[in-house]
C-alpha cells in the first residue's frame, strides 16, 4: 500500500494520510474528485458549496441541468462508493434559493460524521 503525507500543517485536520491505492480503486473520476474536494475543503464537520462550483470542480459544468438527475446519477452513487473506503459517513442536504418545497437548488451542504472504527476495520482508506 502506498501512503503519502500531503499535509504538513499543524492545524487540526484529519485528512493527513492519503492512501493512493484506494484512491485509484474508485470506479470513476467523479468519486475521486469528490474525495479530493472533501479533503481539500474539510473544516470541522461540514462543507457548503454552490452547485455551480461543485459541478465545475467535478468537470461536469454543462451536464445535469436538473438537480434531480445530478443527485441520482452523480451525487448518491459517488457518496456511497466513498463511504465504502473511509471511516466517515458523508450526508448531504440541499441549499435552496427559497423556502418553498419547489425552490431551485443553489448549493449543497455536506456533513461529515465519523463512524465507529470497528465497522470500517477491513477498509484500507483513512483520512487520519
């Protein structure tokens, strides 16, 4: 297994060890980009990102005009795959432009929740 320390900051950051073999085992680049986004922007226990910025980061700017399609084909499958390899559960919620039920989604909030280590014993990817 190849492990590389990529953060030398003394600042509290759980994303200090990155296992490249596991990173390369993701089935698609979207999952790799998601994990990189989370690793790069992780602070405390949540990340908020505008939908346009998220799609740009994932290199799908001109795809998935409807959030429903983005959620079903990209967001949910990628987060499920990531959770197979990390000791965190990543939940998301929609940030809408209005309080109405049919409001347009303008961003996404990711909440990162550490799961019990014993559930993830056999997995080789760790942010710690």
